[in-house]
C-alpha cells in the first residue's frame, strides 16, 4: 500500500519552504494535486504517484535527499551524541526534518567530503567493500613510510589486530604528504595502515568517494545538495547490479 503524506510535509521536504510558510501558501490556492486545487495543508497524497503543481508548473518529486558536506574537524560522524556535536548539528532547521544520516564516516579530527542522505539502500551499496568504491584521502604525517610501503598497500596490508585490508593505493607526495585510496572503511583504517608502515598520520582529509569529488568552494562546515549530474553519477554506479 502506498504511503500517504500530508501536502505541507511533502512540499517542505522538497525545499519549498517551512511548514508554517507553506500552510498559508496552500490555503491561498497555489498548489494542485492531479489537476485539482488543494487548500488544506492536511490533505494526504502519494507523492510518488500524484502530479503536484505550483501555479500550474509541475513540481518534480524526489524521494531521497543527497547533501555534500565539507566536514570540519571537531564533529562526530553520527546522527546524535549526548556529549559532542555531530555533523547533523551543522545543518539548518530546514534539513533537520529529512532524517538524514552520514553515508560512511570520518573520524572526529578528520575533514573533507561527507555525504548526508536518507537513502539507506544506496548507502549500503556505497559502503559495501564488494562494490569496490574508491575513497581518496589526502594525508600529512610524521616519520617516514618504510621502503616498499606502496607495494604493501597494493598487495593488501595487515594492520594491528590482524585485519587484512583490501588492496589499496599509496602515492607519496613531497613534504611528508601522501594520497591514499581504499575501498573499505574500518575504524581509523588509513591511520592504522600508515602506522603499519612506520608513519603517523597528523592530518587527514577525504577528497573523493566513488564519483563524488569534494567541492573545494565549500567552506569547512558548509554543505549543498548534489547537482543533478552528481546525483545521477552516484546512483548509476549501482544500477547495473
């Protein structure tokens, strides 16, 4: 059975305004459902099946929301925490009603690309190692990577605890920096892989995840919806499954 939702909630979830603002606009006759003007905010509809228009212009319904966040250090990658600020605390009131969650994690002291969404099935596919989704990180470190570290990364490195990582890529850069590409996301994995090779990560920033690349025009703590092109690229990664 289709899930029916209130008109004001559907419109709010589409970014048309706050529920309070929309109640007045609905009562003024701006919106129609299947060609019939609706003036009750409580009117219920199936947003995936109904034709929704505003002043005669069709409104495209989107079931899922995808936000790109430039995560700053100091925030937990979680939906809530009693003792520390989470990445969801960076969102304004409008986005708080979408039941968003992080697709993957970044450590509290790490920065960079983080996807916030309410698309559970896609998130599972992004995070599943069997789907081989590349995640690219820029790191700075103390110490030095031992000779042959890149080859060890490529072959599959065993880290503390005896866990055997999937094959990864290490590209050393000047001035104690490097790029690391992995296809999984174990706890502190990049840091633990570096430590297994003699280096201590002092800074970590995620630059890419699958087809998504961090928008460097986003200030730390800022976010934006994915563009249509970014969303299509993300979803199309898994349509062949």
